[in-house]
């Protein structure tokens, strides 16, 4: 009993030292969490936009490879598809930490806004993965759906927008949810470009107090809660979309 | 929702277990006598990992494991694949005095504390500075060296002295290496005082890179690496006045009193007989 | 029904796949007149489905011309989407949009393409649903329907665009036998309203009963054509005779 009481008192004093004292929860944890969420949310938005565009370009190129008229439009499509291909290769072929360093020190050398650089870096990075997820989703939709849309008089883009993409979106929702969870946790490398995200905030407390576990466990718990919330949200969204068809 | 609640409680339970482990690892020093099993357990873990059996912490023939971050010349750095430097040599001298074998374990700076508190390492030695907050979690030895925090600026910078950073309406962006004394002082003196911004980089080299690309106006960093950075990068210079002075010490887990006392005694003898000073002189050549 | 006005004229239509290795159509000439029900029959692999799919350019012909309402729609410069709005199509596998309700399936094209208001489009769709006795399924999703119901919905979905011609690509081939009748019944009703129809089918009974004209295709060529009595009563070519003997 005495031991338990001592232990509890010890935990309490550690907790006070790590989070309460000096307003550390607010200065490092809350502020870090804010940056983490800011980067994750905006990067997801950029990632989805890039991903959809690249996926449509790539699948259009693949689908129409042998049917389209040879001409100016086809030549442009070939070039754009080539650019997309290079983008996917580079982004997926290099570590995100190297990418963010390049954005921070070379491409946006004049910008001091690490969070913004993080958003751009993670958004562009995530876009490549989302693109491949969406492409798989688009390619998985039966060709008949596409033909039905075209036969009603929809042009290519309208068919994609009203008929193919909504169905593809539903099919790729689990993979997409997974990508967002990965992205959320990946934002922790922003610490390398002086952004204080949740992980770095926790590490700063470790450095200040020399308490190794309490701050990290605290940060881990926060990540866990966010991820569980995301999982719940995606699960609900998935169920709602599936219900439509039953 | 029910499932969520269940999962959450499970996660909480898991975290509490982890915290229990962490809590044991840093039982209050005053309780040291009351909880010898804890001490033994912790040391055993470290020793077992090294295949050294049940050797007591300071028994001759045992292994003394030092956790460090070998990116901090001249205190610790790599030479021919070995970690060398002031800290490494002092630690070797201490181990010799205690009749133990020194083993150096290089890791991330932030991981040193975890290694020491969990018992994976016996002590942390990496140019660590004693602060009030840190004393609540770990024990420190006698100080064995004095570090100077210097300010690096680009040549022709409007910052010509330390006081410029604290001047009315200064508002400079200061680059530091995370968790160093420069970080802690600058956070208190500049960021909290509303006199400017502090950008924390994971590595000193990153902060210097940021200085070169104009992302920060100056970098506050230990004088020794500062000299190396300025030598390697044209157009940078070190201000004559130091930002702060600090004392470096060895850190131990709080309950590891037997070991820390032995190491500290050995260290004091080495300071008294001039060994420490000769090691310092070997690495730090006076300007 | 036929009043002689040509709605679709096909000249020397060719479709080669894989750079000419596979010749699905080898120069087909045909006409579809307004108000006419043209039934296309032939063995599998004869090119009849390809022929139909070329009519609204779902397959882009590799040679020849297709004139629809006087416009050469094989000309790459024309906007095919405008013309497709006037050519309804019904597929073997229905191809309803699974993520939309029956009503959604029927109204999306009129709303997005013809700029009809939602209320107008839905009112028209409901009238068509009543015609095929499926008004009670307006809010259902395609997966909740039987095959026969799906195909009837697919037909009225195409009709919502008020097309000038309806193209049917083996509309009953994927159905369970007991559901074939309900779909053919809808098609008969549609023929009776004077809709121009081109139907690729294996249903010889339907061809004989409803068809104004029957085209027999084989080997990528239009082998024989004529009224149902001619085609089924006194086939001239050997290939047609052989085909009919297998079918009946």
C-alpha cells in the first residue's frame, strides 16, 4: 500500500513537472498538437486534389491508349502523363524527410514558415500515394459504367466526376483512411525543419525535464485518440456509403 | 461508440503499465533504501543485455555503459569508427579507476535520458547541463567541464553583441539546437520575453544551414562546435562575447545511488589529480 | 411505321482492333429510317455488337462514315456528346449507376446535360417509371432490383433524355429466362410509340414479331437484310440458312 502510494505520488510529481509546471502542456503539447493538426489537415486536402488529378490523368492515358485519335490532344496527354509518372517515381522513391529538407533549405529557402513548408511537402508527398490509390479505384470500376455515362452524352470529365469518381471514392475509402492515418503520424518529421509538432513538443519537454517517458506517452496517447477518432469517422462514412446499396 | 470506449480504456491501461515501468525506473532517491529489489532489477536488465550475469553495479570486472550522442565535438565524435572525445576519455578513466570495462552506446540525444532511466545505460554523458527541472528527474555528478554558448552570425550582421538580441524592439529570429542550453536560455530570455522568435532544429548543422539561407538571424550554440561550423562555412563569424556559460556533468537514474556515488568519487579524484584538466587541454586548444 | 426519312446512314464502316490483326467490321453499309425497328442478328463474333457500338462511337471506327441526322459523326471535329444525347443506349449488363437511386440514375443526365430542374426531371422520370410499372422502386438502389427490373430501368433511363433513336445491345442476354419477357414487353410497347430502335438480339421471336427490318451479319459483313418474313421465311444466303437452322 505504501509502495502504491509512493508510486502514485511519484507519477503525480512527474506529471506536474512535465505538463503543469511552466505551462508546458500549453507551450509544447497544445501548440505542437495545433501544428500537427494544421499540417495534417491541409496536407490531406492538397494530397486529395493532387491525387485525383494525377489519378485521372494516368487512368485516362491508360484507358484510352489504343482508342484515341492520334493528334494534338493525345500528344499533350502523353506529356502530362509523363510528368505525372516522374512525380510519382521521385516522391515515392525518396524518404519524406529528405523531401522536406529539400523544400525547406532549397526550394523555399526564403520562407521562414516551417508549418507552410510542411503542409506543402506532406501534401505533395501524400498526393503521390493518394494518386495511386485513386487510380486503382478508377481502374476497378467496370468499363460499362464509363460507357453508360458516355452513352447518355456526358463528356469524359463529366463521366469521371458524376459516375466514376464517386464510386471509386467509395471503393478506396479504407485505403484512403489508412493513408490519412499514416500522414498524420508522418508529420512528426517536420521537427527537422524547426516546426514544433506534437512529437517535437514532447521531446522538448524530455530535454527540459530529463523525464523520458511521461511526455512521450502523453504524445502517443494524443496520437492514438486522434487516430481512433479518424478510424471511427471512416468506418461511419463507409457504412453510410455502403448502406446506400443494400 | 461502445467499442471506442472499450478500446480507449484498453489503451489507457496499457499506458498506465508503461508509466508504472517508467515510475519504477525513477523512484525517488530518498526511497532508495526501501526499494532495493527495484535497483537490482534495473541493473540486472542492463547487465543481462550485455551477458555479464549478476555482477553488481560497481563491482570490478563489470561493464560501465555510457550513453552519449556522438555529434558534439570535441566532447564526443567519431574518429576511425570509434567514439572519442573529452567525455569518452574521462569516462574511460573513471571506468579504469572502478576496475570496470567501459562501453559507449551512441544514440539520439533525446534517447539518452530514456536509456539511463530504464537502466539500459548506467550513465549519460553528452555535454549535459545541470538545471533545476532536470534535477527533479535525474541525478548529476560533479561538474567536470565548462561550456560556453556562443553566437554565430553572418559577417556584417546588425547583431554585434549579445545585448543587441535583448535591445528594445530587436525581434530577431534565433536558431538553436533543440534541448541544448542555448535552446533553454533563448526560450526564456528571448521568446518568452517577447523579444524575438526561437527556431529549434534537431541538429546544430541544420541550424547553421538555416542561418546560411537567411531563415534565422543568428545561431546560439556551444563554442566548440561553433568554431567547427564557422571554419567550414565561409561568411560566418562568432561574436566575441559569449551568450552564457554552463557546467557539464554526468547524469544518472535517481535510484542508482550506489553507482552514481562511486562514479562521482572517481570523477572527483580525477579532477583533483589533474587528469580531467589534461584531457580537456588535449582537445581544447586555447585561442 | 417507316416514313422513309433516313435517321442513320452507315457507309463502308470498318473497325479493326490491334492494328488490323482483328477485323471486327469489314465495310458495312446500312440505313436506319425514322420510326423503324431494325433488328440485327448473327452468330457471336459476327461483329453485330461492334456495329451497334460504332453507331454512337463507343467504338471509334477505323474506317467509313456514320451520318446521324445528316451529320457525319465520325468526323473528329464534331462534338459527339451532343449527338449521343439523342441516341439512347441499353447494355447487356444494364450498367446502372450503383451509387444512385433509380430516380437518381434517371435524372442525372437530364439535370446535368439538358439543364432541367430537379423537379421537372423527376416528374418526367416518374411518368416513365409508371409506364414500366416500377414507380414504387423510385427510391431503391440498383442492387435491390432483379435483373429484369434493372433492364427496364436502364431503358427508361435512356428515354429520359428523349432520344431520337434507341440502341439495344443484347438487352436480354444476361437475364434469367423468366425475366426476358418483361423486358421484351417494354421494348414492344416502346416500338408501338413509334420510337426508332436498333436491336442486337438473339431473340428470334422478338425479331420476327416486332422488327420492321432484320439485318443478318456474319464475319464483319452485312450478309443479308430484309423484312422478317423474308429473312426467316425464305433466307437466301447459305450462311443465314445455317444460322437459322441452329437457332430454331
